[in-house]
C-alpha cells in the first residue's frame, strides 16, 4: 500500500515538473520570437518607405533641375505700364511680365506683392518681398541696395496740358507742379533747387493716376515723372492729344532691380536669367508687346 501511494506521489511530482518545464519553455519561445517579428515589421516599413519617398515640396524648373520656393516682387500697383491692376482685376505690367518669366525659369512660384512706394525699404528689409522691381531708378540709390545690371534707360520729364502755354522749364515759374512721393522725379527736383525754387508750389501725390486726374481738372499745371510712364499714360487716354511732354529733360537715369543689401545670391540668379532672356529674344518680345519696340538694354 505504501509502495503504491509512493508511486502515485512520484508520478504526480513528475507531471507537475513536466508542466512547469512546458510553461517556462512557452514563455521563453514567445519572448524570443518578439524581436524577430519586430524586425520583420521594421523591414516591411523600410521597404514601404523606399517605395514611397516623402515629398520634398520642390518644383521642377524649366531646365529640368529641381528647385522650390517663391519669388516675391514688390511693386507699386498704380504705376502703369510697369506694374498695375489690369481691367480683369489681375496684376499686370511690363516689369511683372519680366519678373514672372524669370521666376518660371528658376522654378519659383511668382508672387506679385503690391506695396506703398514710400514703405518699400521697410518691406524689403523685413523680408516681406525679395526685391523691388517696378521702374526702380538706380541713380542716386547706388549704395542703398544690391542691384542688378540696368535693364532700361529712362529720363525724368514734365507733362503739361497741350493748351497750357507751357513749353519750357522757364514757363514753369509760379506754376503748381506735382510729383509722386518718394519718386526719382521728386529726388531730381530736390537736387535741382534752382529749378524747383521757381515753382509756385511743388506738391506730392500717392500715384501718377491721381496726378493725371489732377492735371485734367486743372488742379495742377505740370507733372514731373518718368518719360516711359508718361508716354504710356498719355497713350491710354482717349484725348491723348490734350497732353504734351516737354522736350527738356530733368534727369537721365537707369532702371534696375533692387535687392536687400548683401543678397548677391538671388541677384546673381536673376541677372543670369535676364541675360539668357536677352540672348534668346524673350526680353525684346515682352518689350515689343508693351511698348511697340525694344526698350531694354541688357546685352546691347
């Protein structure tokens, strides 16, 4: 009896021992299999990542090179034909057409950004805009910006009513002369106190559209402004024969693109692109569309 009981107890102990070993073995197998499974999952994710790379947000330029970013151009929206609001409500103009073509060739998104002209330096230095491109006179500002090469010649002139009896600078004595605030014409008149001192009044206006309305109403006797802009403004008016541009010029000047001081990298990219556009005839084509002739100077 004792022998049988002992056998039973021995068999029970062996079964418990085997059960315990089996449990430990299962736990060990599960623990050991986890890294292998994780490794498989990581490999699968890596393969999936290689098949679907993350987008860099870059664009492909016209030369096939991947580029990206924006090109924000500051301009005066009341300065036709260089930059203004068209009849369709969209920004347009000769300078904007050039700038957009440059942006496209560089693979950049073109953003025309209208600005208050007397706040242009603040906009540029704060980084709101990348450059000032809007019939921007280089003369007298040579050290204030990093400049492109000049792309246009221009001069400052006076526009008067055809029946005003004004035909020379001498006839402006005692007259009311208007000029855009912070413009090259204003700077030229400030530098020529001998002439401006003879005026009855020298006053400023926010833009030349307003100046022409003042001239039409007889509120002013003459407008000092860029000859390129003057010619365009007159041509766009129904009674264009009611205005004349005096033959005498106030100052000769050149148009350039002004970048923030020290930004040679962007300046060089834009300059190179403009030279390519001059070489392939694009500059001349855009100029002829706006002025009926090629007024550009790059490559000449």
